[in-house]
C-alpha cells in the first residue's frame, strides 16, 4: 500500500480527469513528533504523512496476482466506498433500505489497483485532501457526521 501525492482539483462543480501522480508521500511514526503534533494526533499514535494545502492523495494497492484481499477504507470512521459512517444512523439506514447506497462497501485486490477518493454521493468522488484550511479544514468525517471524533485513515484488510 502506497500513499501517492497528487495535485488538488478545484472544488468548482466541474468534472476533471485524474490528476498526475507526483510520487509517494513519506510516512512518519508519530512518536518522535509528539511534542510538535496536535494533541489528538499524538494520543492516537500510528503514522502520519505531511500534506500541503494544494496537495491531495490517492492510495495505490499492489499485491501478488495469486492473492486476493478485501479492503475497506475508512476516513475517520466514514467508509470511503459508500460515504456512510461506520456506526450509521436512521438516515443511513433509510438510504440502504431505499437502495440509495452501494451495498458493496469494500474493494477487491488485485483487481482494483487504486482508490483516488471517497464517495460523497452516487457517481461523485471527493479527493483525499486536508480540506480548505481557510474555511475550517472540514474533514470527510466532519462533512458526513458533523464532528471529528475518529480522524485519520483506517484500512481494514481481509485476506
């Protein structure tokens, strides 16, 4: 799994081609940076990648052809395929009952080679980015659930 650097596409309602890859993001262990990171990041631990405001990210998957994996990507507890919160509420239950959401909440490797964003509505994908910092930097989690309680990216990998 590689986290790939790319340019951020304007959020102006237009459709754009996939932007170019600009190489891999460097990943850092949180522990040596505890004094310099926000308290919530230090408390969660794990790894982080520094990203400029004009950058975005996509996730590259590589595995042996004879191995199959299911991956459920979460952004702060929001499923990156369906755009639904992992906990769910009455609104998400109604969307599922009325078939307004995708039943498949995972990707299958090696047939899917990358994930370039999170589904925010049918046919609409939002890039992985840090949000507009000038306007509060709303994360995907905050946009879906109205709060930032989980944060980060979680990958559930099932062999």
